[in-house]
């Protein structure tokens, strides 16, 4: 089981990986397409 919480009731934590981070790059065209879909 993989979780983002510091503990899980009734379970033993066998490995703590520390802080995990990620990056997302969004283009302006994505927002145009998203709002065009909302409008229609």
C-alpha cells in the first residue's frame, strides 16, 4: 500500500520515503482548449 499520510491505523510502516515533489508544465493552448470545451 502506498499512501501520502504519515500513518495508517492498524498498519505497520515498513519504509518512509520522505518528501516527494513533482512539476507540471501547462501550455496556454491547454487553457484555451479547456475553456472552449466549457463554452460549448
